[in-house]
C-alpha cells in the first residue's frame, strides 16, 4: 500500500505505508538465486543466465505487486523453485506483475533505464545481485560478482536482462527500506529511485522484458 505525491520537483514520488512482517520476510529470499560463479563463454551459459534474469525479474515484480497492494497470496511456495520459468508458475508471476500500479512499476523502469545508461552499470549490478544471492558466503559472492561483471562487459545483449533483474529486486528492497524509515521517524519516506533515462532501442529488448515492464 502506498500514497503518491505528484507535486514534487522530482516528479511523481511513491511513499509506501508500513509493510506487514509476512511480506518483509519475502524480500531477502526473493534475491536468492544461483548466479554463475565462473565465466563459461559458451552459449549455454548465456541462455541459462538470461533465464535466471527472467526468473528474478518476474519474482521481484510479483513481490512488488504484493507490497503495493499490502498482501500476498496464502501460498507462495511456487515463487521459490530455481528451475526455468514455464507453465503455471510463469502465469502466476506474470499475472502478479500485471497488477502493479503504473507509478510503482515506473520505479522499476526508472532504475532499469538508468543502469543501462550509466558507464558504471557492471559495478552497480554485479555486486548487488551476487551479494544478495549469497549473503552468507563471501567467497561465492565474490566469484559471482566477477562473473556477472565479465558477462556485462563482454555480452551487450545480456545487459537489458541483467539490468531488469537488478531493477526489480532493487526496487523491492528499497520499498521496504522506505517503509521502515517512515515507521521509524513518523513521516512518510519515498522509495529511492535513480533518475530515469531514455528507453533503449526496442530491437535490443527481449519480449519478456517489454511484457513485464509494460514498455509497449
């Protein structure tokens, strides 16, 4: 649940209300995924990575949808398997993403366009994705960070997908941080977002990204 302020010099801002504990508990777990810890230049690894990005983007958006509405389904066990996203699981996550209000989804799109437009993108996305996926294993997190940075640098076609996974998961975490600050200080705090940049050329954006971020 949230309120909006549209008269800010910074544009439309989203202020989350307090988050229920059962929703807060989902946030660390939604970041957990088996990012690769070595760079195999073969096409199979890149396909697997792109599927992980799709899974993480859909997962993050599903949780963001529940945060924006203030409640989650009673059974969310289907959210956690790390296998390829297909069938009923895909339908459930995609359906949840369609329920995200436009201003809330705009936070994700802002973060996504910004990270694709900054020259520091690999240094921003890789440590976040790896560190939150392996919070209790610094060695694995470091290996995954290096791997994701190399993929970002060497595979331009993977950047929109990695950026989408980062933007979705980052927005979920920042939503909870803003809600926590608001509760601690007794006044609403906006969800942090990076400044929005122009959308990338459509030819380089995979259909699932366009669908989940409602770009078309």
